[in-house]
């Protein structure tokens, strides 16, 4: 059964050399899997495409960014995201950052604003299989990001849902009343699985729609340029955060060896 497979099993099944296990993993939540795969791949060298004979995995790669081995996967929803984090966690990857877009619940957020999930609440159904908790806190971004972000990003409490088409005015109002700032479809699942494997975890998102107004996912075409810019910024911020985290880890390892 899949649950019983360990890291060695996955390395063999996916034909990944042990020396290619990445230190960190970046996920992009999207329906446009291939497009964002290419978007991230443009920043990497020595790309190793991860797949399997049965097509179990697609749009996943391991590559080098400024000398660091980093994994990437395009995912959609908590189920798909959790599978990738589980596999890389078993293989020994130490950190994961979820990226993508979100809907604003906080009335002060605007289209194109960037947030990091200070915490994520599970409403997607995946986290329950990994934890008894319903809310999970990040432990990468808030502590490592001051000089990278400056004042360009907001901390947020994120609600993770699984049913985009079941997101109506009543649900949005309820989530807002409970103190959530944004809604996405992956973060809580990613955080729950990451905790299971003792991985550090974070989530960087940009506001793509305002569900409490008429500016929903299908009505923001006039802001396409703004959102594209925000998306590009999230890509670079995620890479910078991972780079900084890995450099700090390398320095700490060096100091312990002295």
C-alpha cells in the first residue's frame, strides 16, 4: 500500500538518484499545471524531470537554483499537493513552500497584494488523515524574511477549502466572521503533511480575487497585468526565501562541525 512505502521505495519507483533528493520543495497551486511548470523551470539549471512509468506524477522536477537542489511541482487542491509533499517528505526533503493565488476575505486586501500564511485552517478534508489538529502554523517565512519582503507583504490567517464552486456569499461571510484573511485550496493540507515529516513549511500567495465583492475569479480580466506581476513576484520571493533558508542551514551545519 502507498502508506507503507518509504523514501528508498519512492527513490526506486521514481528513478531518482539519492544524491538528487532536494533540500526544499516549492509547490504552485494552479489549474494550469504545465504553464507554471515552465515558469519556474526557467529559473533552474540541471533540471531532472520526475515521473513514473504509470504517469502517477507529472509536472514535477528537481533542479539547481544558485547551487541548491530544489524540487518543484504544479498541483491543484489539497489532495494533489499532499501527495507531492508526502513523497518528498519520505525521501528526506526538509522544507516546503506553497505558492499560488488566494481570495481575499480581509476587506483591507486588494488585487495583487502578497501574503504569507501565518497559519492555515483545514477545511479541505486532507489534513484529518495526517493530524488531529485543524490549524497549522508556518515556520519558515515570518522568521527569515524581513529584509527580503520589507513592507511589501502581509501576514494572514488562511482558510483552505476543497470546493471552489461551493464557495458562496454565505461561506465567505462565515470565514470572514471567524477571522480568516484569505482562502486558498492547498495550504492547510501542505502544512499538515509537512508536520508529519518534520518539514519546515510556509505559504506565499497573491490576491487574485475579492469574493466579498463582484470581483470574483471570472470578473478580474481588467487586472490581468497586475496579477501577472504579482505572480512573478511570488515566484522570485519563494526562490529567495528558500535560498536564504538553505544558506542559514548550511552556515549552522558548518558552525556545528567546527
